[in-house]
C-alpha cells in the first residue's frame, strides 16, 4: 500500500519547490538599498550599524523558532528526531517562502527588497505552520507538512495584510495574526484528519518519558526567556520597552499561576509537566497583541494570571473533552497554549483600544492606532488618518480576530480536505507518533547493551 | 501524616502571594518616563533605542537564570522535573518580588519606576534564592522554597543597599552581594534542616546518571558563555569592556585548572563530572567583585587559577568533611562554586582597592570607588565624596563581605528555624531527591517498553 | 602498560602550560587604550558603547563554540562527557593561546593589545582545533588534544596571516582559513593515527543512541541559528548585512536539500540523523568566504543547494570509501561538513572575485578586495593598492586555498607523527569512543535501577 516510490516522489516534489524558490529569488529579489555598497564619496560610517540594530532580537527569535519550537515538541518519547528535524526542515522551507510571499505583497518596481526586516518577518512567519504542526504532531507525513506549510503561509501573509494594512488593527506581538491563525488553522486540519469514530483511543506510541519531558523543557525555557524579543521586535518608539516589560511580567505571573492551578486540578495535587511546559508560556501569547500599549505592570500581570489559569484548565478539561466528543486530537495542546490565550489577547486589545486616547498615547498614537488619527479629538494634531474613534477601533480589533478565525478555519478545512482525500498518504494509527516511519532509528538502544555489559562485569 | 490538604493550602498561599503582587503593582508601579510616549512635538527619535542598549545583556542573563541554573541542577537523576520546573517557578516569583522590594528602597513620589534596569536587577536577584536552592536541592517542598525566597530576597535587597549605598563598596559582578549572600544563606538553612545524627547516610535517590550529567552540562555551558554579561551589565564606562575581558580570561583559566586538579585528586586520576560542571564556573564568581578593575589579563588569569583550584579541592575534601562532621549537606556544592570563590573575590577586591589611585582610574574613580573621591589625593579634582583613602576602602571591602556573611547566615538560621519548627511539612529521608512527591511521573519509563518491543521484534 | 603516572604527568604538563600563559599575559598583554579609563576631563560618554557594539555577535559565537561544537559531538552514545567536557577544556586553552599567538603577530611597542576583538578572534581560533577534534573524536587522549591544539593554533595564526595580510584574499566567514584548515589538519592527523590494516572494523563503542542523537541536535540547532553571526562578525560596512542575509538563505536552502538528498540516497528512503545533524550546516560553511559579496539571494541559495547535496553524498559514499580503502577514519565526518563545503566556498570566491568590479563594490572595494585597489580600472579612485585585476584576484583566492591545504596537511602529518611515534600514549581499539578511560562514569546507570524498582512496585 505504501511503496517507497510514494516517498521518493514526495521528496522530489520538495526539491522542485526548492528550485522554484531559487528561480523566484533570481527573478525578483534584490538586496535593499542600505545593504548595497554606498557610492564612492557617499560613505556614511555608522549608518550600516544603525540599520541592523534589531539583529540581537532577530537572533533571539531564531532561537525561539528553531530551538524553542523544536525542543518543546520533543516531549513525545518516540518522536524526537521528527520534532527537532522537521522543525528545522519546515522553518527552512517557510523562511524562503515568506521572503517571497510577503515580498510580492510589497514589491517596488517589480522587485522584492531583501533586508534584515525580511528575515525577521520570515522567522515570525515560520512560527505559524510550526504552531499548526503542534496540533498535528505525529500524525502527518513530511510531504503533508510541506503542502500545508506552503498553503498556510500564503494565507497567513494575506490575512496579516488584511488585518494590519486594511483593517488597521494593532497586533504588535502577533497574537491575532500569528498565534490565533496558526492554532485554529492547525485545529481545522486536525478536524479533517480526525480518526474514524471507532479509532479514538490514544495512539500506543504517544506519550512522554522522563528524559523526553526534560528535553522539552529546553524548548519551554528558551521560548520563555526570549519571548520579550518576539513581542517587541516590531514595536516602534517607546513601545519597544513597554513590550519588553509587559511580556516579562505577564510570563512571570502566568508561570506562578500555572503551578498553582496545575496542582489544584491535577490527580493527587501533583504538578503536571504538560502544564509547566506549555501554560507557563500562555502569558506571552495573551499579552502579545497589547504588549506595547499602556497596560501598566498590573495590567500585564493580570493578563498573565488569566492566561495561566485558562490554559491549565484547557489542558485539564477542554482537550480531553474535544478528543472524546469531537475526536479532535490536539497533540501539543496548541489550543491551550496559542488558541485561547490569543483570544484573550484579542479581547484585551478591544478593551484597551476602547480606552485609547490622544492624551495617553500622544505622539505615538499614529504608530499604534494609525486609523484613529484624524477623529474629532485628534484631527487638529495629525494630518490625514481615518478618524476612527476609540470604540470603533475596539470594534475593528474584534473584527480582526473574527476575520482571522474565519480565514484560518476555512483555510484549514480546505487544506485538511486536500491532505485527506487526494493522493497523499495518511499515516495509520500505529504508524503515528513515532520516528521509525521516516527515520533510521538505532535498531536496539545501544545504551541498554552498555548497561547490560556493565551488569555482567559487576557480576563477574 | 501528609495529607493532600496540606499541599492544597500551600498552593493557595502561593496564589494569594501572586494576587498581593498584582495589587502592589497596581498601587505603586509605573513605567519609567522614558518608556512613556513622548508628548506631541517632543519626539526624539533614537533615544528610545539608546535607553534599552543593555537589552542583549539582559537576555544573556535571562538564559543564565532560567536555562543555566535550571539545567545545572538536572544532574540529579530523579529530580529533573523539579530542577527545571522549580527554577522556572522561583525565578518567576522572585522577579516580581524584586521589582517591588528594590522599588520600595528607591521610590520617587510614592511610586516605583519600572524600567529595563528594574528587570535586569530582578533577574540578578533571582540568582540569590536559586543559589540557596542549590544547597538544599531535593530536600525542600515547593512551599518551603516559596517562603524562603520571599524572605531571602527582602534581606538580600536590604543587604545590597547597605553594602553598595551605605558602605560604598565596589561589587560590580555581585560576588559579595549575590553569590556569597545566596550561598551562605542557603548553607545556614541547610544547617537548620540537617538530618538527625543517625540519618546521615546519603539519600538513596541522590546521584547522577549518564544522561542527567550531560543535561547538566547544558546549564554549565550557558552559564560559562554568558557570565561576562552577568559581570559587566552594571559596569559603567570603559569598565564594561574590562569586565568582559577579565571574566572571559578568568573563566578560561579556571576551566583549564579544574581539569588538572580534578584529575590529580580524583580516584584513578579520572576526571569528575561534578568538578567540570561546577568548578569551571568558579572563575566567573571569583572575578566578579573586581571584574571592572585594572586587573590586567594576568590578574584575571591568576584569579581564575586560584578559584579553579580551591573549588575542586572544596568538592573533593571539604564537602565530604562538612557532611560527615557537621551533617551539613550541600547538594550542589554551592559552597565550592559560589561561597569560597566569592570570598576570594572579596579578598581580591580589598587588595586591588588598597592599590587604587586617581592616577590609575582617572575619571572613572568616581564610578568605581565613589567614596574615595574627596580624599587628600583627589579632593581637588572632584566635588564632594567621603574622602576615603585606598587602605580605608580596602577595609570597607572586607567589612562589606563580613556584614554580608553576618546577615546571610543570620537570616538563613532564622529562615531554617521557621521552615523546620513551624507547621511546614518536612520531607522524610526517602522522599528526598526525587520528583515523585510533587510531580506526576510516567508510571514506567516507556522508553524501556519500546526497547523491549524492539528486542522482541528482533528475536522473531 | 598504561600507568596512572602517565596521566599524572600529562596533567602536570597542562598545568605548566597554564602557568606559562599566566607569565606571558603578565609580560606582554595590556588592555587596549579604549578599555582604559579616559583621563580626567577627556571623558567621552557613549564611545565606550560604540566600541563594544559587536558584543552580541561575540556572545552568539561563544554559544557556537562551547554549546554548538560541544553538543554536536554528543551523538556518540558513550562519549558525551568527553564531547562536552573536552570542548570546554580545549576552547578554554585555545582562547588564551590565541590571544597570545595572534597578539605576537600584531604587537605594538612590544605589547599585545587586549580588546573585545582579541577575544572574538580567540573564539574563532578555538573553532579550528575543535573541527580537527571532530575528525579524531574518541580516538585521542586529552594530552594528545592539548599538544595538537597548541601546535595547530600557532600554525593557523601563521597561515591566516599569510592568506589575509600577505596574499590579500577575501575570507570574511573564514571558510578557507578556519574550516578548510581545521578539517584537513584533523584529517591529516587522523591519517597518521590510522589503525593497523587488520583493525579496520568499527570500534565496538562507536555509534549513537536515540537520546544522544537528540542531544546532538542541540548543537546543530545552535550552530544553525547563530551561524550568521560567525560569518558577519568581521565584515565591514554594508557587507555585514549581506553576510547575515546570505548565510541565512544558504543555510535554509542547504537544510531543505539535505532532507531531500538524505531520503533519496538512504536505506529504504528513510532520513538519516547524521545528515540532518551535519549537512544542514554545510550551507553556512560554503557561503563563508563569499558571504559579504554581492551574491544576491539566488547566489546564496544556489550555494546552499550545492553544499547540502555534496555534504550528504560525502557522508553516504565518500566517508565509507575513505574508511575502507585508506583506513582514514573521520568520526564526525568533518570532511563533509567543513572540508568539502570550504572547498566549494573557495571556488565560489574565485568565481565572484573574477567578476568583481569597482562599479559593483564602489567604496567597499577597498575593504573587500584591498589588493584590487590601484589597478587600471580603479587607480584614479583610491590611493595606493597593489593594482590587482579581477582575474588575478581570482587566482589569488585559489592560491590561498592551495596554500592553506598545504600548511594544514603538512602540519597535520607532522603533528600526527609526533602524537603516534613519541612517548604519547595511544588509545587501543577497545578503549576508543567511550568516556571510561578518562572519566568517572556511574557504575551502573541508576536510571535502570529506578525503572526496575518501579516494575517491582507495579508487580506487587
């Protein structure tokens, strides 16, 4: 049924995609002007440095995408090669595709300008299909991931353009456009790929062991420490520092809350590693959309407390319910880490937008809520603008998340349908959640052998 | 004897603490002025960036606290969930508490100013109870850690204020105020919690295995590479670069020395992973207080050699002696990694202070030894100052470490007494050094099962 | 045959080396002027910061050297203590030696100037013997590594001086001077240490297990994400941004290609972790020498595709051939990760140099190809220069790699001869690829015991 030929053709498609990227880069992509040698006599020492001042934050985001996501997913005891390897593969694919896709939406003179900002955007875009992969972890082939990534990132770029450039919503840390989109797209795909109604028991290979749970903490912790960079990298002006401070405090509060709620709702009041690995990060998602606003430290901490609570309760009660009632299987619980916290963030953004005023935001109103420039209260201060008032902006924030959900779920259903009903191979139940289908795995764990040898030596 | 109800009430106390933090943030904490949107017309592009120029170093310190400490403590083979999880939990608790505590000591107009510097200070403060936790690793409940952290960080903030602002000692990398304080506080708590005299044998769950020892190297190595950021982040002027260079060289020399001394004193001249995991870092502690002084490369290297030697000898001879003679159990050997190297640093600071002169430090004397401004030699150059001379400054350095030891040990004894003799639950001998008391642990390591399956397959 | 006394004397030699370093630091090394306190009245706020603006990139490189190399080599299931520990030891030794060696080549007034740049250079130099160690992994004693490092780094510094300062080749990311040098030096040593012709079967301890393969991915991934810092840290002007962009794209393309080629050539079309751990990084090496040139995105992607392909094919076909036909054993396959990709980079540099013109590089020609300044086309624009034309520069690029290979292989043969035929102890076949010879290893993996206990509990 599943011949090697199917695998081979899948990888050949992947090579063709890479070569198409090469051609598109050649045809359309050029270094931005600031990355080109200045004309003789026009040198301006120092400006080069200024231009890449976000490089350290870019590097933090690189670690989040490649190490953070990759290792967070190693919690499955038999799926560690795939978790780290497919993260590397998908991110490498998507960053190229994102440079092209986002570039096409902002071409100048028929060319795409390549800059540090392009690759920051590309890393952020890579987060989207990696979040979706979390929902599907262990249940897709690499070729299904390839297909999903290509389609999802194109839709993501379009939705982000609509939300930020057309609807003019604020979403500094990307909770709406990145986290909600990735989570609900992935869940919609998972819904389409759900097992037949008589195969709903857990896969026999699914589950963590002691070492894999600790390896996953590498991912968790790097995501935790660098999350302020993710949320602040696109903030302008003093919003950058607020984004750092708010994200840091929200994460800290979510973490403390996670420990409390996990112990209170778990069996024998013992802490659950799944909660510690994931819900501690919910504070970073929930503060994302509003991280550059004037939340105050208490606002950030409150959002963190709510996010930690909702996320743990989601893992404890909602996920099992979805699995048993809707057969909707969410391997990493992305609904609890990315989905619901992103909804909290969207709601918070509507609340804070409804209170936004020129008095508070002063010269930065234009950066943060550009559509509010030109309303009755602000008309005399700035040129142009749509003249939206605060409640109207709040409404647009809600419209933004609604539209995102619509596009993500619609796109996910469509993608899932393609993956399920066309010629793609689907993994069978007992092929899931283990590396052996697609990786050379050591035939017998040699470490055991080693131990046995040592036992024998000791006995002699 | 130990009912779930006790656990539940502990976690409820923790939630109450988090909510008290929320209220205090709301009442007292405000963004610093530079993190507020500038008034219309008063925009000053670029200044925002300048203001957060220490952000990359902050991120390095984040990695040290959350990854470095967390993974360094995973060396215990059955305590990896706690090592990584409780590090996340305690650091998240302490950073909030530190913003408040340190804020109360520097309020302006009844408000605490929240800035990047606040959270850099908060991360540094988080190191203090994490060091103490190292001494106690595996022998405390989460609620004991909570209680210890709250009390210790308050004392730490007071002691630091006394040492730096009242005594005017130099302590750029915090070896006196952070490392010595954390280590001796933790040892004093350990002394109070020591086992009855007939239970002094090692706990049956204590010890490393092959994988846990390698996981611990993640912690070691990240602490190693980012230590220059920890030591230099608070240095002013050109002292920043000296702090980087001195810390780097001291670490390198301590590492080489650790390998030599470890091999020379160990059984069969084999290297000991405990030494490599810990004593290699002693160079970072021992150079801490003096890292921004004019040590010269040779000074830094010499300090590293001494620190590496003392630390390995401490692990090899002193720790076992303390355990068997004083029943003082120091799980991670923080006395050898933080305690004694910090004493070395304090002594070095007295020596270098006794040689400090205006001729050498020029315009930076004011930053480094502010109390020396105004003495006979310097009176004509600077306004104000206490007019301390060099030997007097050296005496103050020694006074600073003595006061720190006094407060740390006194506070530790008091805290230990509270933890032992009040209603806190104490772990029994065979409950120690293992996760099962407080964590859901996989009932049987599924990896084994997996291997067994594969063996069976091979046999068929 | 192998007495502890031999070990002891080895470690004593190491201590003597460390003390000689101390003396040389004392005699010759001084802080650079910018790291000294400015004279009273001459303070220039802000310049200190400017001066260490490469500090974040330095920290990225620190992670690459200590974490990246260290963990990449943990893939051997019984050699993890050595992989992480000896990396720490060798890097600590070499950074000191590099400050001295490179310093002696650029002394001013009989003194070596110590600066952030010195330790950036030192970290880069540390990569060289670590690459060589990869070829020899598991087959040398620590004392052999010490001896090799000292000799190799001295030769490396001399070769780099010849290539960059005398031949004036471009080598921004160090593929020629660092990667090719380290790889071929290591292979030459391996050739000299090769087993007798009747002992060519694989060592019984060699090989990965499931956990060690995932630990190695920590190394791979950190090398991947920080490689743009390695390649760009020494780039001047706008070349820095180009180096970042080109390296990023080349890595991404090499990664995608690695997955394709690995699946196509491997047994049952399953992915091979060795390829994923190593060949994904070949894009970073292959773009190294040319990373700051005007490759365009398509140039970078094309180089990545070629590098990924060549590297996987090397692992699949060339390495086994070298082992069985030449008895040349290359444990980590550095020839495929560093050697051949560096040759690709050298060839690419000749091609791009042959097309370089003043029209393209404008004011940066002087930085990138300083010897081309003063030729017919450029004479009127710049003062001085050797007046090389583009094809001549291309020839020098090829001469540069040829000279590097000559010195590396010659030096490696010499070093290998010394290591083999003088009084150094050589590891016997069954002592190789395992930690026990030089490390205290837990007598029985206690984790097993733990599992057994739990099984017993379950049975009761």
